[in-house]
């Protein structure tokens, strides 16, 4: 009877130790997965940020080009009007 009881206690202890070991390993796996996902998300966010920054730069340069073009056109019209006024006034 003692042998049977002793073997049941030993089996229970082995199962308990196995469960604790398994739970510890699962916790480690969870931490590894979490850190891997965090790093992946961080790199994705950085890539999107860089992409948006590049788009902003392109839009800014396009706007600047349009502004310069319009400024040149207005200056040409101003000079043309000035020339016409000088001719009409006799200068």
C-alpha cells in the first residue's frame, strides 16, 4: 500500500514540475513574440513616417515651383503694363 501511495505522490510531483516548466517556457515564448512584434511594428511605423515625409517634401517643392512660376508671370505682366503706360504718357 505504501508503494502505491508513494508512486502516486511521485507521479503527481512529476506532473506538477512538468506543468511549471511548461508554463515558464510559454511565458518566455510570449515575451519573445511580443518583443518581435513590437520591433516589427516600430520598423513599419518608421517606414511610413519616412514615406510621408518624402511626400511632404515633394508637395512643398511643387508648391514652391508653382509660386515661382506665378511670380514670374506676374512680373512679366507688370513690366508689360508699365511699358504700355510709359508709351501712352509719352515718356
